[in-house]
């Protein structure tokens, strides 16, 4: 039996470079919000993979469209050619985008698009004859990816442990996080409080040394789905505009309908100069990220050195953009953003009702179909569990056993907060599936803390 189990767990002879302290069930197929493994076990994918599978698993409509494109042409060099699918995806996304964002580029991962966004801002300041504008303000908590620039911008200290100095031009400011703000009336005073902190950062660094400000409109994996306080991004946008600082919205996780609007920036009053998408954009049917920028900024580059100096092998590759276009068509045909908004309200309501009364649940937060739960040792003092107890890791393992898959890699990791977990099911989830998800989660938490 052991041997049979081994071969199910490590079918390729265990040669992948990965964490070997855990077992990895072999997934054979998926359908909608469910995944199935080689033993026939069914999982409810409450994290859409890594908040990726927006249109659900095994989506035949999407796959057929991608298949058609792959048979025609899968790859062309983006510096020589373009393709209809790429052009269509660009124009359709720009038509949906916040005003002014009328130019798009496509890359493979969120990290790559974040790198490109920051390089875009840096190049623009050099073209403008202000090369001293080198710094980028990022927020903590916040996550922007795992390549060097993106990681430098990320408030995830444990990811950085082994990799020497990060980029020195990154400056951080505190991001709003209601449960730990210390404010009595967060909705009323949150914007004022956190904008003041940003102003202090600007004063300390000197606004004219800052190239760009980057933020997730709704903070994802580093804070378990934390939306901003009312008015925050309106004021941040205005402040950055006052000093000419370029604003970058990282919607890799919260974009593409997850919050109940296609662009989370619009929902929360953020008017960015550069917008980055990933994950849900292709729903996992191909690696795909996007960068949306302003025409006038591109014009400045054209008049200067000629173009934005960034190319990669898979830039605008049709195998990727076909997935984006097929997914976008699926969104429109099924009115998926409106569905996500509707089911999202039900999800948020049900989660709070079922979880807040449970032991050790400090906070339930989120918007649309992304939500986070913070667990604490003591809900009245909000004191976190000691790090060494790894409570959320064990809880997630228990829920996994029960067939519920959650996002497992969250938390500030510096001991300033409790244990976080995050939920972000496929946007195609139904109300009945939300009820199943919440009930399984609540039962699992109850049992675990008994
Ligand atoms: N930005 C945000 C907000 C993210 O959540 C992530 C991934 N979790 C990234 C960037 C990086 O994307 P990728 O892992 O595709 O490089």
C-alpha cells in the first residue's frame, strides 16, 4: 500500500524542485469550483488556486477558443509581429479600463508586469531629464511578486531572508489594515491617519526623489483581503498628482472582477497612471499578465529615446493572449462581474455571520469574492498566537483533509498580527456552493479549536 501511495504522490519519481516535507495529492481534473485527485477525492477550491481560476476549472468554452488559436499560431516574436487576438484583448481591456489607460502590454506573470510597471516609471523620469527620481514608495503590508524589484517592493520579510540586500530605492509606508489600525472609528479616521503617514514618508524622503507609488487597491496575500478606508485612495491619488509622482495600481490579485467590479481601482477611487493585472485575467488557462499605461506617457518616450525599453520572449504571445480573450469573452457572455458582485455580497455576509462567533476568530474582512480571516489567541486583547505554534498552518491542513482548499501563505510574518488565511473562490461560484464552503470552513474551525 505504501508503494502505491508513493506512486500516486510522486508519479514522476519525485524529481521536482519543491518542498519535500509535505505530500502533494495528484490532481487529475477540475470542474467549476472543484478539483479531483487521483484517489477520487473532491476538493472545494476556495482559493481558486492562487486566486487565479476566475472562470472555474475545466471550462470548455474557454478551452475551445484557446485551442482554435493554438492551431493557427501559438507564438510570434512580439518585437516583429502582432496577432488579432493580442490586438483585440488590448483594445477590449483598454475600453473597460479607467479613463486614460489606453495602451496595453502583455507578459507572463504578475511579478514581470510589476517589474515592467516600475521600469516604465523610472524610464519616464529619465526621459524627462529628472534621473534623480529613482525611489518607489510601496506599502507594508503589501505583496507585488517574487522577482528582485517586485520582491523589494513587497512587505514579506521571510521571503527576503536569504537574498541579500534588496533594491535600495524602495521606501515603505504603512498600509491601512482595520483590525490593527488602533483607531476607534476606522471608517471615519482611517483615510486621514494613513494619508498622514504617507505625507510623513514624502517629507522625509523628499517628494522630488520619488518616481512612483505602488499599491494594491485591496491588499491580498500579505493582509488577507484588506480594503482601504473610505476616501483613502482619492487622497493618495491627489497627493501623488500634486508632486508629480506616478501611481501604479497592482490589481494582479484584486482585479478582473474579484471585488465585484472589473477594476478594483475604480471601486476605491484610485486613479492610477499604470495598472497591472494578472492571475484571473487568463483564469489559469495560460500564464498572462498585463500592463496598462497612459498614451501621453508613451508619447514622451517616443519623443525621447523612441520606446519603452522592455522586451521579453513571451511579450504579447498569442498562446497567452488567446486565453485572456477567451476568458474576457466568457466574463461578458455570462455577466460574470455582476455575478461576482451579487454572490460576493452573500459570501461576505455568510462568512461574518458564521465565523465571527467562533473561538479565536478576531476579524473577518474583505470585499466581493476575496476575504480574509485573522485568528488570535485572545480576541479581547487581539493578542496573536505565539509564532512557534503555527496555528493557521495546522488549521489549513485540517481543512485540506476535509476537502477545503484555502490560501495558505498569508500573514505579516513579523508577529505584529495574528494568523491570517484568505479565501478567493472562482468567480463562477454559486450561492449554494458559497453556503457549502462557509459551512465546511466554520465546522472545521470549530472542530480545530475545540
Ligand atoms: N502582485 C500581487 C498583488 C500578487 O498577489 C501577486 C501574486 N500573488 C503578484 C503581484 C505576483 O504575481 P506572480 O506570482 O504571477 O508573479
